[in-house]
């Protein structure tokens, strides 16, 4: 459902949120998020342009979150790198549908609206708050600890 770009962006942002504002290099983030470093660099540029991460220059430079994790939604992260596309007109460009979507495309757009709503109501902070006794599906923290 989500592109690899969005997946890498989410993994990187989770890693940065776990680092509590300490700048992380692209190499550190790539190792932790299991993303190709060159590709991740482009993803981080997109996140920077959207104002979600901040670049720090110098010896101890890298990237950090531009805002607290509580103020970053999953929708903001996804839309910064690969915006969710809503259906506003007939993808088949059929004159008979004019301004009204056919039942198929209306349902698809309604599903996208529900996804947007769910992602907009979920924050980055919620992703790093693991409930007691749960096991993460992806072991991002363990992978980064080795780096």
C-alpha cells in the first residue's frame, strides 16, 4: 500500500524520535532503518524540505527531528515523501461520470479518506511508545544498536 520511500521515511523518523534530538548521520540512520544510504539521503532531503527534520553541519552533525514527536503525524511524514493521492475525477476520464465518481472510484476514494484520517490522528510519539510486553514487528532499534 505504501511506497518503499514512505516506509524508509517512517523508519528513519522513528529512529530519530528514539534518539531524543541527538543528530544522527545518514549512515547511522540507514543502518538502523535498514535503508540504502544513498536513497535514504534523498528521503531525508524531502523530509527536510517539508520541515520535519533539521540538518546539522559539522563534526557532530547529522539529522534530527525539527519538532517533538508528539507534534508530527504519520500523515505529515508520508505526505512529505509520497503524498496520498485522492480520486477527485474519473481516472478513466469518462464523460458520463462528469463531476461524480462512479461507485468503484467513490469507494476507493472513501477508503483513502479513512486512511488519511487514521494517519492524521497517529503521531510519531505513539509509534515509539511500545506497550509493555509487546514485540515490535520490525526490529529497528536492535538493528541500529549494532551500528
